[in-house]
């Protein structure tokens, strides 16, 4: 016989447990998304995801048990763990590339005292996946995770320079977005620029995406001609590049891109 009183007593409890479980999953995912941008300690993560420290600490401990996250070598912060990296690598090699590029970005940031980054193409946009900041007091904001039209930034232009002609034609047939007065939106000018970029191996941008920000980028291209992403350096226009230093900086970026392509090839063997 159906016991309605018993059901009414139990059902709210079951519903409450279910909702609590869903909330925990949502919060854990928030934390993983934040760690995908950069490592963080409990206090920093609490501020990022706007959750109590006790909740963040509990979820991080649970995620650490399953190797979804791990401690950084100094033990001061958490980062994406081997289990999640392996899962992501089986679907998309971008995360593996991020781990590979970080030492190179750190070296570029040290040599130029400006911010270095790595990005990949996502459709008709470029997504910044990693960034290493300079040691200066005034820095460019962190663009990690942002999606930006390819033609507006050097990293995107460097990637597009290796596209086949029909893919470039498809891109320029669209209405090209503009964000500053320097943004290039004329198809013929853009195509000519891509040809030049492929010839010289790098792309410079001067305030084309954001006023007062200059950048230089080079594509990471494997032995088969596949573009794996792009390395770039950017900084405030008033100091970057230093007068007479543009060629040296461009060669540093191209060298980093070539080294990364070679390193990726060795890992793929």
C-alpha cells in the first residue's frame, strides 16, 4: 500500500541531496575553469569563484584525490592535474601544448621584460591559452581565455598566413570587425599583409586591437605544415618595442616558435 506520508518525508530529502550534488559539481567545474587559466591557492581561488575558503578547500581536496588537480612544485597553489590533462590531451592537444610552451614564454618574458603568450585558432578567432607576465610594475592585462578576431592581433595574423587561399578568401568575405582606428578591414590589404607575414615569418601589430598596445607574433608550424598555434609578446606602445630593438624581439619570437615546433615533434615520436 502506498504510504504518502513516508514519501513526503523522504522526497524532500532526496531532492535536497540531488540539488546538493549538482551544486558541488557546478562549483568544482568553476574551480577547474579558473585553474585552466592559471594556478591558484585556496584564498586566491576563493576570490576568483566567489565561494567560501572552506568550500574551495574541500572541493580542491576532493579533486586532488582523483588527480584532477595537483599542487604546484612549491606547494603554494593548485593547478590542473595529470588525470584531467590526460583526458584533455586525448581530445585536443592544446592543453599539452600549454604545458610545453610555458618555459619558452617565461624565457621570452625574461629576455624582453614584456608579457609573452601562446594562442590557438578557434574558428575565425584566436584564443589566448597561456600568458607569462613581465616583471614590470605596469603590465598588459591578462588575456588568457579571451577570443579575439584573428585579423586584429599578430598571433592571429601569423596563424592565418599559413592558411590555404580558399580559407583566407572565406575569412575576408565576411564583415571584418574593427576595434580601433588602426584595425585593418580592407580584404585586399589584409591578404597582402598575410603574404608579407609568411615571407618574413612574423607579424607586428601597433594598436590594431587595443589602443596603446603593440605586439609581435610568430606561428608554431610542425613538419607537415600544420599550424599548432602562435607565440607572441606584447607591451605598452610607449616602451615596446624599444627603439632599434624590433628586429631582435621578432627573432626571439620566431626562434621560440621554431623551438616549440621541434619540441612538439619530438614528443609526437
